[in-house]
């Protein structure tokens, strides 16, 4: 029997860390504070960076979503899909471990 390539989180009693990747999109952390959303577009992985911040309270991160106006500065593939992308990020980065700011329409 081989060892799993997914390691347990500290304090998780050995439960594996679920992958944060779906067939055509994924989310993750970049460094201490930043997050990203990436999606396979025409066979190539494209990424947008999402601002965040590490916290000391119950939620260990806050995610700062751009306003609808500022969201239009993202690449064309993401511009008109704000609600869909935010919903996908929230699937993986859930409350109460994450808080959100700017997620309203």
C-alpha cells in the first residue's frame, strides 16, 4: 500500500486535505495573504489574483473581492462572470474559516 500524496492538516486527526481543483477550474493561496482563481480556457490555464489577508480570529483569512466596476479590469474571460467566479471561490474557501468583503453584486 502506498502513502497518500495528500497530507493531513495539523489538528485534523489525519483527515486528508481535499484537493482545491476541479476539472476545469481551481482556487488556491499565493503566499500568506493572496488567493487566486484559475480556469482552463481553450486548453490553457488562465489565472486571476484575488486580494486577501490572514486573520488571527475564528476566520483565518478574509477575501477582498473587487467591486463590479474594478472587476472589469480582469482579463476578458473573467469580466462578465463575477458572480460565477465568486460562487466557485466560496465553494472552496468557506465560512467560518474565511470571511468575504465586496462579494455583493
